[in-house]
C-alpha cells in the first residue's frame, strides 16, 4: 500500500552540502501510518471481507479493534479498511484506511467531453496511489480537466507542469498520473506530435508579428526628441499623418459621445487610468472592465449632459477605488455643458442591501456601492430617472475612510436617500455578507468625510442602523454596525429633500448600538450645512443617535411651512448646535411640539442640548434670552428627584398650579396693599411675620397675620 507522506519524501537527501533535515511533524505522520497499518494487519485485517459497506454494517458480531475490508461497494468512497468499536453485537464500524493498492485503474468511456473528461474507478482515488487511465477521444482545446467518480474537476498537467496542448491527448491513449492538489499530474507525457505542432504555430505567429512590427515602424513619422522633452508625451498631430511632442497636462480624454459603442480611446492623463481606455458593449461594461483590471483611481471624462454615462444596474466599487470626475454639473441654471455625469436607466435589479429589523425586503437599487474601505467619489454627478427611480445614489455599507467631495452631485427622486451610510452591515452580519460576498465590510463606520455636495432625494442624507432593542444585547455578538460610527465629518453641502411625506428629511440619523439602554451611534459633525427642507416634514431627524454637532450653517422651510428638528426623549442624546440659523424649524420631542424653535425671532444663534438623565429628557430653552423652562406637555416632568435634588433655587414666588391657585411669596414688611396674589397664598415677610391671604380676590388686600 502507498503512504503519503512516504519515506522517500520525508527522508529526502536534499542538495549536496546542505542535506535535508526532516521535520518531526512529517516523521510523526509517516510513523502514524505505519502504526495504523501494522495495527490493522495484526488485528486481522483482511480476515473479514465484505463486498459492500451495508453488509459490513449489518455484521456487528466482532470484538472491538477488529478490522475488515469493504472491496466492491458501488459507492466508491465506501471501499476501504474499517475498524470495529464497541463490544461484540454492539458498536459500529469506522473507515480508517484506504485499500492497500499501489495503483488504481480509471475508465474513460466518453461520459464527459474531449476537454472535460469524466472517469470512474472501483476504489477511491487519492494522492497516495498511481492512477492508470485510458483516453476515449482526443482533446480539442487547452486546458483539459478530469473528474473521478463525479468529484471536483482536476486540471490535467504535463510531466513538466504545463497544460496539455490541443491534440496532446489522443483517442485510445493510456496515461498514468497522480492527484496533486487541484491538478492531475501526468507521469507519462502528452503526444509529441501535438507539441511539435504547437511549437510550429508559435514560430509562425512570432514571424508574423515581426513582419507587422517592421512594417509599422517603417511608416511611423516621429519627431526628434531632445533633453528638453523629458516628461512629455507623443500625440497625433492635427493633420493625422505623424506625431508631435506635447506636455502631459495638455492631453485630455476626448470621446465621440454620440453613443456608447462609438466612443474611442483617446488619451491618458499622466499615469491615472481614464475610463475610455477600456472597451465594452456599453457604459456599464466599460466601467466594470476598468474597475476589474485597474483598481484604484479612475478618471471619468466629462461628457455632454444630454448623453450621460448610462448605468443599468448596481455597480460595486472595489476597496480603495477613487472615481475622479471632470467639470461640474450646474444644478441651478443648467449653464454647464459637460460633466462626469452618470444616469440610472431602467428599473435595475432590486436586491436586499439592509438589515434594519430582519424583515427588510429585496427592493433596494443603489447605483454605486462602496465594496470596502477607502472608496471615494470626486466631482462626479449622479441622477436617477423619474419614471422608475432607484433607491440610493451612493451606498456605504459599514466601511471606513470613505466619502465624497469636490462638488459631487446626487440628484433626482431617490426613493430612500441620495447618500446612504448603512450601519446594519458589519463583518459579523453573515446574512448580508452571504447576499453580497464581494463586499468587504468592516466593524463600523469611521473616518467618513462628506465634502461640498448637492444632495436631493426622499432623504438627502441617511445614516441608518438596526432598530432592534439593544438593551439586553451582548456586544460580543451584536451583528449590526457593532463598531459604531465616529470621526465622521460633513463639510458644507446642500441638503434638499423632495416631497411632503412624513419620511422625508434633509438629514436622517437612526442607528442603535448594544448597551444597557437603547443608546445610539455617535460622533458625527456637520460644518456649515445648508438644510433646505422644502415641504418635507423634517429638517433634521434624530432617533437612536448621540453626540451630533452642528457648527454654523443655515436652514429654512419655505414661507408658510414648518420643518421639524425631531428628537426622541431617551434615545437621542447630546445634540448641539453652535451658531448658524434655522428658520421655521420647531423642535419636536417624541412627536410632540416642545414649544421651542431653532430660531428665536431676533436673529440670535440658538444652542440646545438633549441629554438623558435618570431616563428623562431635559431641555434648557433659550435661557440666555430670559426664556422659560417648561415640560413638553402640561403637568408632566419634574425638577430633580429624591436622589438628585437641587442645592438651592432663587425665585421671587412659587406658583402652585395656574395663575388662579395659591402662591408662596416674599415681601419686605406688611404685604397688605402692596403684594397681589390669589386667595390662599402665603407671604413670608422680612420683618419675621408670616401672612395669609384670606380675601380681596387676586388683589393686594386681604392679608392677615398667621404667626407673630
């Protein structure tokens, strides 16, 4: 029987002067095979022989450690040496070794094809035995594969380790080889006639290439090159009959953009690849070919806005990809003629891209998906059609160091968001990873940078995580964006939602993280955003989120409209606004108008916080303007509690209920005729006397002494 590893490989001599030192692990593996074989034979190997495994399994009347052979089972993998475990009449048989054959006969009866052979054997094929096989018909191409007993196809390699040539395996030929990893390595070699034919064909091709090259060189009209031309490039001259030396900065990627099929490769800008350097049946094929063969920065040449690049289905950008646009689309007056402009066409293929609550439907159609860390977009414009609008323009599934800048435009009625940062993904979410195996997600969303951009959709920007209750969750098994979101900054930008439904917003933030309470994702900064809410319900929507900062900026709802800053009383914490102005923007808590607004009507800049304290929300209003602290609903809330009382309070009077109820007041001297209060009020005078109001209505009379 054959062993693997065997003594020849373990104790090989090695090169002269540097003999091989065998590894102890290989010595142990070799000796273990010896011991198993000796044990098998010494305990009666071969004394019990069954033609099928079923017959052997039915015979348990043998003591433990007795061995038996199965030699003719129709299921090849069942043939081999078995060991009995358990007492006689009980226990079971376990396969421990292959049958001790030094070679195996394989039969090719033409069940496969000339280039994908299907062969069968009577015992399992292994790397420890030589395989003898006939060839049913000659191969017509290269490479050729062989599958034994319906197993994984193995690439047939020559003795030298190369693919066999076309015709290298002839009908009726007998080959011998061994299984080596994913290949079947021939000990015998392919037909020599095929090798000679291949060599002659290669010679003819080389001679033809030489002739073509010599003819091409003879017709080239090259300018004289000097030292001063270092770093420059050759370009076809305007006459089209020669070349001229040009600075690389003057080279531009120009295309005849009447339709996708007629665009030509014109030039490259320095060392950065240009999209037009790749061929393809349409714009999407060209882009996919470019991304597959040249990951990294890719220049997208500007095109006429009337004939944009057309995207028909979701494009996943490999990690580290940077799409670099040219020009800028004029979203205001349409004066710009060209830009790096992509338009979604058709309905696209709807797929599931999120895991918000586990019931997410397969209805997402993002245009571009960041397939890993380091994906960025610079100066490109995206638009979805209005007949069959797609759901997202840019989709970032829990990846790091991604973003957009340089006047990116994502315009149109995107049904979910123009830009979507997803925190339901992570490296632990096996559900989403199985749906999209090429996407390489991280632990969380950090170091995202959003530069100046024009964003329009149902929501301009959405940062969304799971809505599952994290209060009893184990952080070590939490699947949804478990690394959180932090160090995420958005600089400038226009946020313009479309439509008037309750789900529309300039900014929408909602992402739970595991913890003792329903805490949220945190660590997002907005610098001078422009929140133009239109008729949408929300200017800014916050639910499961914390530590969001706004520095400066401006926002407004149209005249006659209101756009809420919406917060949750316990799940939203530490939202701060420093400077800026937001017009017609009331603050709502748990869907109820708090009576506060982001604009105080005097042009001052508001600041507010929402912090959870003992499970209660606290809003100091515009105290700097002499405002009033009050609960969001009548007869609710409290100042302090038994565990956390205030140290002192400085007030002129304490009102017990509305203006008609008694009050606790102070006065200097006798309050009669001086202090007005409802009947039942009490006044503490600085003269040491206490007075009670017994009459006089709500006027200043009717005070009587209570205690002298």
